[in-house]
């Protein structure tokens, strides 16, 4: 029993004196934007002669408070890259008598414009939907959908994390979930993506959906681009435009106006005799 009491006394001091850093006036899990200010307090029952706050570069490196409550304000630099930045503290009661206070992490993320994901400029394969989840990208290659997998009805949702390097190139890709048959091809394509430098080395979670039934329907609706031979000239099929009006030609009505592309490609025809302008035969 005495040994138990001794052990309890040994650990009671540090447990009671345990201090923590807490973010106040905002949701601790919400992203912090460049230019914003984060207020932080050290929750402790110990009175320190000085309490120092440290931070990862390029956040303000050292702040000091010597009067409880120990509160700090950290302003996020405007030009900071996205990422997770640590804040930690050390409370000192005197020389060589200091306590370490565990770190907390700030999730810094610039407010990217809606068009920053670049998806509007990319045409993925039929049946493929890419959700960047707000992540910015300067360039991304299209995601294919192999026809043999479409024919087999293989599809589903793939979740992956892409980690850029400081130059914006995709440094690593981790497939979290998704069809095994599609992982190799998708990984090869996303390694070609290029992010803005301000995106930092923060992992980016991307969701890609493969729908084999939608792919089959969209592929069936796509017009054929194969040349069609008419015996005297080959040209790519064009579509008739709806007739806006009827015109009279050689005394006949109802000729529809053709699409300009078709008119340019129509073959030369031998002119038909103009019966309306024929000269009368002498003597009749």
C-alpha cells in the first residue's frame, strides 16, 4: 500500500502541472487563411515566471508572456504556403526549471478561387468524374477509363492523396481506396499534375468516380468521326441545320438551307437544263 501511495505522489505533481495550448475564438479544426490572426492561450495551474511560445518557420518564432492568463496572438503571413504548422511552448519557473508544453497544429490553407482546380479545361474520359475537393492545380492530365473495364462493368470511387513538392510537382501518391484494376493507370496520370507553389507540401485528397454505365451511354452518343466515302470524294460527316425558310430554285420550293461546312464540301454537279428560259422553237 505504501508503495502505491509513493507512486501516486510521484506522478501527481506532473499531472496537475500539465499545461496545454488551446486556440480560442474559433473552431480549432477550421483552416486558417493567410493574413488572419489566431489567438492562443496556455491552460495551466502553474504560475510561471515566463512562458515562451515557439512556432515553425515562417510563423513568428518566439513570443513571451509572464503574467497569467498566458495569451498569445499569431498573425499568419500573407505569402505563406499551405501546410500544417506547429506551435509549442515552454514554461519556466526559474533557471533550469522549465516545463515543455505539447504542440498544437494550425492548418493553413489559402482561399483559392473556384476556378483554381483547373477542371474546366480538362475533358476526362466518359463516365469519369474528378472532385478536387477545393484543391488547386495549375495543370492536370485527363483521367482515362479503359474500354475493357467499362465492358466488364468495373467501376467505383477512388480516393487518393497527392503530396506536392515545393515546386508544385506531384511528389507522392497514396491510393486510400478504390478499384484495384484502375489504381495503376490513375497513379501514372496524377503524377503528371502540377500544383501552384503556394499549395505547399500539404497532402491533397482527391476523389475520382468511375461509372461504367454512364461511360457506355456517353460513348454510344458520341458521333463517329470516321471519314465516309461517297465514291468521288471523302469528307467528315456534317449535320444539316434546321431549315429556317424555304427558297425557290428553278421553279421548285422546299430546298432546305444547308450547313456551310456541307456546302463547301459538296461535289461539282452538272447543271440541269433551265426549262424556264428555253427559247421557243421557230414555227411552233
